[in-house]
C-alpha cells in the first residue's frame, strides 16, 4: 500500500450538487478498489494562473489516501474521460511528504 495525494481542478460552471456528486463518485471509486481515505479537502473556487479550456478559475479538491499502486492507472483514465475535470495531479508521498501532510492537517484543524 502506497501513500498518495491527488489534487484535481473541476470546471467552474458546475453547480454545488454536481461538484459534490463528482467528488463522491471518485471517492467511491477509490474505496471500492481498496483505498483507505486519510483526508479530503475542498479548497474552493480559485483563480488559475493561466486559462485552461478558456476558463479563468476552477474548483480545487485534494484527496490523501493509501492504495495499491495498480489502482492509480485506472483512476487517471477515469479522470481523462470525465469532461468535468480540467486538470489533475497524483503523487506518491515519501516519508517526509507524509510528515508534512500530517502537520498541514493539524494546522488546518487548529484554524477551524
């Protein structure tokens, strides 16, 4: 089981219900393939550094999870097929990145 973090940007024209449905769909996709969700973060609507598909903003989300490595390929294929996704990035976390992510989660808990 590897530790991964996926950040994705959803199209800004989606409604709140469509965004929640999309996030839930991919969370269920991961869990059905044996993933253990560690954290989910909704970063909200953010301005993009450069236009993507003629859009100047997008809804950012982050998933942090552990899953066997062979699940990442099918997940990214699903991202590519879904027109609601503008961009995504999945990275495998090493021990230093895992420690940093834990500190970031604690810091966010204290702010809330």
